[in-house]
């Protein structure tokens, strides 16, 4: 399994866990697009991007830490998904919506 597939599967699983728990507690499911964040991203001074991912409400059920160095093949894709990030900056990680429709 490629890093891209693993990362996408992890983020989707964390997002799906959130939706499944929300469905259990509510009548209407939460749409992926309505979830603001599945964790935080931080860029080190050297440019490495660390994602701290977690499932959401009611409590963390899954957690992961993924680090992407500038020479990682997925680095630019992760940076783009975050909407850009600068050294020393932290920002929320949006869920990857629409993965179920990919082949």
C-alpha cells in the first residue's frame, strides 16, 4: 500500500468514525464537508510537516501522527491539501472528502 493510499485511508477512517458516532447520537448524519478538522498540522523550521490526526466527538477513538519530509513523494500533495503551510506554522487538517468516489 502506498503512503498516499495509507494516508488517505487513515484520514477517511478518522472522518468516517466521526460520522458514524455522530449518526448514532443524532438522526441526521454529519456530512464530511461539515467537519472542519480531523487534527492539526505543523511545519518544522526545516520544513517537515507533521500531521496529528484524531477521530472526533464524543472522544478520541483513533489517533495517528504522520510526518512528511520535504523529499517525501506526498509532501506537495499534503501541503496543497492544507492550503499551504509555512515553517513554524500550525493549522487544522481538513478531512479528505469524496474519497469513496475515487477508483
